[in-house]
């Protein structure tokens, strides 16, 4: 299924910027130990700047981000500036234009549209959680399913390649409860790991995504054992 990722990213960064203006920048972020909200905002801005550099320059060696403003009331505008700079590049660059990405060999600018959309949506949930507003986080099930496919096809293999995670001896088969059968038939299953032995984890696509990214606890003992591995950064 094709997603309009640049439009989705534009909406996601605008919501993140708006929430940045609402949430106390000194609050701790539960999913990111030792981070306050200001650190989360700085991280996402730096990731946007890094992606922009990767598209324009074809390498990951982005210069250091300018410092966050001392006056934290300026934080939303500072973040929005970095996000809009990335969006401008994405809108002016063909999807198939060569760019540095996480994979081996040549990647494309379109890869960054997808990656930055999922990054922003997940960190929006982190920002809401800092304010105790997790229930306000909603993601389209098809988009959450795509983010889970990204974990299975890109993040987990990358974690293994970088020796951050051993190869799984039990695979994790994700079973969404809120995706139409037709869409599942079109996309195929999402299975993390490439072994015969597999455990199934069932839930809404959004909840599965949060469990895989360790934002929600997993109550299934076997699945939790798989998720205890560093399958995501």
C-alpha cells in the first residue's frame, strides 16, 4: 500500500510543533530515560536536519545542530524551522533521487519520507506521554502496520548487522486485529526474524507498534521474551 508520506510528515511535524508549545519542556519523557521534553525536541530536530543532509549531500556526516534556544518558549518555532527545512528538500527532490540511507548501497529520498514520518509519529507519542496525555495518540492502522514492516525489514536486520542484537531463535509474527483482510492480503504478514519457530502477538496495529518499540508492556510471556531483544535501536 502506498502512503502519501510527505503530506503525512507535514501533518505530523505540525502536530509535534503545536504540542511542543503546550507541554512543559522540563517534564521527563518516560520512554527515553534521562531525557526531558526539551531533549526529545532537540533529538527530533537533529534527526530532521540529519535526514536533510543525507538527501542533499549523500552522506551521514551532518554538521552539529545549532543549540536549542536558551529561552524555551522559542522551542516550538526552533523545531518547526528544522522540520520545514527538511520538508522543503523532500518536496523539491524526486522520490527516486539517490540519497544516503541506513541500508547498504544506494538509497533514495523517498526512503527518508517514510522514515521521518514514522520517527515523528512515535516521538509524538513520547511527547504526549510526558504530559500524561497518551490517550490522545492515534495512528491510522495501515500506517502503523507499515511502521511494523519497517522494523521487520530494516531495523531488525540492521540491529543484527551492527551487532546490537543477536539473531532471533524465535520469530515474532504480528497479528493485527484492526486491519481489513484485503489490506493484509495485499501487504502480507509482518514477521520479525527469519526462523521457523515463531510466536504470535495479537493486538491493534497501533498497540503492536508501541510494544515493538517498547512503549507499551507486552503481557504475552513468549512474545515478551522476543521483544526483550534489541530489535529496535
